[in-house]
């Protein structure tokens, strides 16, 4: 039983905490929060032991009626591994604290790659050896790695070119923008996202151009991959449909965007309406010569959550990768499989070249 | 055991269906859908019997792999009451079909008041007598009625004046607007919302001015109520805090808008992140002389759901209203009560007049 702490019970942290609590081989020892807001209250409601992330704020929690079980130091003394879910940049600052406790740590993709011994994606990255810390790559890099790894294995990737239309902020982030623009961000091309993918898939050539848009629900990727061979469209659809962390949206479902996707996630009972899988519009998958095209959406709040669980096992146990992924998928219920007639099968597109 | 059918498994219908299924004195016989899209699939996944809302579309469902249990006529033959959750205006057209089956019907607020024998809100409307049909008033009218009824009872309402900043569309409605404007809608003032409130609260004077904004999560109401007496701010906060279908958002929770509200709803385990209660910013509640001011948010997808359950009981049983409301609240888990220190108590505002 691996004793796990989550430092930072925010957008990612609360989801990682729920996922840890659902694992048969893990114990969620506790979570930290910097302030006694509604998120802290929710942690208590769920029965999680709450710790103050910042020592001198214990009083603030007590005043709000949420007496913490201790501070971050107390939590670190009680765990085998800490998952850092602090805001971007704070993880690097927390590194020394974790080191002082000799506590293995997992960081998020908002940190630079050198924060940890290795970067991680369960589908794409290699053996982590004797790493004492791992960094789960960002939501966008996770989405791209899951897609590019099977394509490279099956057909060889000559070059991937991806436009990332990123959400401006999460649903509760009222201080983010843009309100009414699509902003090149960064305007320099290629963006840093391609190199981030290379931290887990070093041999796949990928250039990315990134924008941000006035939406909060999901990122949207417009993907082109020039392959080394010429598979048929139907074959690629079948390959991607067989990946457990890719969900092919059947055309007949009439899901036209992130709103309907989240609605569907809630309909099928997903907690928080979370979509842990990449969501690929099945009819968008098209091969023209050696050029593959598709649209996919990535739920920035959720897709890294199963990767964190697999990272915990990679860091602290000898459980083989595939076994970990299968267990994570089973416990969380990952692997949407539409009941709609076209959902489970592979259709040839109208203008198929095969 | 009341046998209930839901005609129209959309935004409201799927929520009403879930709520019916959770009642100990009701049986959900089945739901209808016009097309075999993702919503229809989700109904099957939940184990609900699916009926084709339109007779000649049975083939379409079968082609999509979702064989229906029958048509609307078949469903009507099997139920004691039908809840019409069809799009606005279709309910009126369905009326003759329900009449031909002698099936008592409940309509939604998108229909004109004359669609049913009486309009309904569990907190505000009077005894429904021997009505054979009821119309649950709209989400906005539901939100206003729940607020104005206790204020009128306790202090007398001389006049209420409310600006409704309505959401442009639901999260999955990608064909709605505005994208980047706040639109008077209708530009005529007062709007029809006040008279709609009067269908359940005939003796409360209320003028409304309505806008729509580029948001999808909730409606926002800026409320002024001139009272006949001069209660203190603290007293009004206490009165409203005691209402089970009003949730007073504690200031310390740091919930600043609909995004954080929906986030909180998901945090506390609400299905679909639903907020069945009016959400009133506690610190906004302020009395100046006889003028009460406050901001409240109303979740347009959810607040009418418990009202539909109570309407079913009002139409088909002799269960007293209060007993019905208590049972609905208990089975759904209505009545958010913050654990935060300020949440359950009444604070005097900084510039209180009492």
C-alpha cells in the first residue's frame, strides 16, 4: 500500500486525490490547501485529511472553521510519495522541501522539465529506471503523446504539425482572458509544446503553433501527421479506436463541441464531467497520401489524472507499466465505448482513399 | 407508486428522469427522444426504457443500434402522468396527444400559462385543487418565486424590481448567441418574466428587465425589493438562509461567479454539477431603508427539477405540499449548508444599518 499525499488541492489536485482514493494499492493520507476556501471545505466533506500548505496560515483555517490536521511538513512525514499539484512554478520551489524529507515527488507539466529526474506519460515514455522524481507532462503534451506514440509505432512519424487552440482559463478562473479574441500565445513558432512532447517521445519530430481562445472547457488540437507509410483512413481509425485513452466520437452521436462533450461525460456518470481520454472526432480522421489529419479535444482539468496515478506506481513500485495502466483504467472507468452503432466500428469516410 | 413518463430526454428531461428515479413513491416507466443522439445513448446506459418521440423515426433509432421500447403512444398507455420536457412550444402541440390518452400532464415554463390548468412552484403557488395539468414556471420565475414568497410573507413586498442577466444558451447549444454582447431581450420593459411570476404569486408586484449575455452556465439576477417594513440586513439573511431551496454563498468560500459555483457543486458530489437551489451571494444581501438588494444566480438546467417532482405529487396524490418538498429535498440532497464558519451563521455586513 503506497501512502500518497497531494500538495495543492486545486483543479488537478482534487482530481488526483479522488483517483488515488480509488486505487486498491494506494492510501490517500491527506491533501494540502493554501487557503480555507470552498475547495478546502469540499476536501473535508469528502473525508480527506486537510493540511495547511503554508505553515503560518493554520490560524486562518481555524478561524474559518476548518481545523487542519497539520502542515505540509506533517503530511510529508506520513507519506511514501508526494504529488505536487501546486500552481505552475511553485512546484520547483517546493522541491527543496520534499528533498529535506527524502520524499519522492511527482510534479506537473507546468514546471520545467529539469524539476524532476524524468518526464512521464504512461503511453509514450520509456522506463523511468531509478528516478526519485517524475514530471507528468502537461495536458496538451499528454494529449499529443497519446496520439503520436501509436502512430509512430504503427506507421512511423516523419513529422507532426499541430495547431493548439488552447482554452484561456479553467471554468472558475474569472481573471483570465482573452474575452473576445484568439491570441497567438506564444506568437513565436514553433511553440514550446513540441519540445515538451519530446521529453517523453524524444525521437518524434513535432512542431506546434499555439493560440488561446475565449473558452474554458477544453483545448482543441488541429493535427497533421506526415507518416512514413500510407495506411488507409479506416486502418488509422481502427488503430486509434483500440487505444484505451483515446475516445473516438461517433459522428451519429451529434457531439459538435466541448459543451456537448462535457454534457455527454456527465450523462454517462463521469465525476465532475471529466474526460480523461483524448476526444477525437472520428469523421475528422482522414489520410490524404501520407498526410493524416484529425481534430481532437483535450480536457485540461482531467487528462493528466490517470497519468499521475501511473506515475506514482512507476516511481514507487515494480508493477509493469501495462498492468498499472489497466488497473488505473479499470478503477476510474476509463475507456469510453459508445453504444451507438457506428461508435464501436470503423466506417469508411465518404471520400475515402482506400 | 406513481408511474411517470418523461417526454423529451433533453436538458431538463434527463434531470427530471433522474429525480423521478430517485423517488420512493414514483416509478420511471420510460423516456422519449426525438433522435438517436448521445443523449439517447445515455438514457440506455442508465437503464431507462427509451421510446421514440416521433412515430416514424423508430427505424432511425434501430439503424443507430438503439432499439426503442416503443413510441410515445406506448409510453402514454403505461403511465399515470407524463412530464412534458419537449422544446418550448412543442409542449402545447403535445397537449392533444396527452388528452387523447386522458393522461395528466406537467408542462415546462417555456409554454404559455394557458397550456395547463394551473402554474406551479412548490414554495409560492397555492393549492392546485383538481387540476388535470400543471405548468412548472420557468427557471427564472422559479428563482424569483422562491425568493419573493418568503419576503412577502415576512415583510410584505411593496414592489420588486429585477434585472435578469440571462445566459445566452446552455453549454451544448453552439447555435445560440450572443457571442460578444449584452443584449436587451426583450428590449421592451417590463419583460414577460414578472407576469410569469404572477401566475404563481398573483399578489406580488414585480417588474423585470431582461438581458442576455455570452455565458452558458447560469442566469444572474440583480434584485431590488422595496419592502413594506424595515427588517435588518441580518434578519433578512437569516430568513433567506432558512429556506431550503436558497443557498447563501458564504463570503469566505471565495466563490466569485458561476464557474466557481459549478465547480463547488461538482466538489460536493452533485450529479452533472447541478445547483437545484437559488445561489445568493450572502454579502450582497443588504437593506437600505425599505430597499432590499441582492445578487442571485439560477442554474437554468436544474432549478425547476425539484419543482417538477413536487408538481407530480401535487397532480397525482394527496400528499401535503410540505411533505412532498421535504421528501424531494431528502432524496435529491437539496439544501447546501456550508461547513465554513460564516456559512451557517448570519454576519452583519461592514456597513450594516442594524
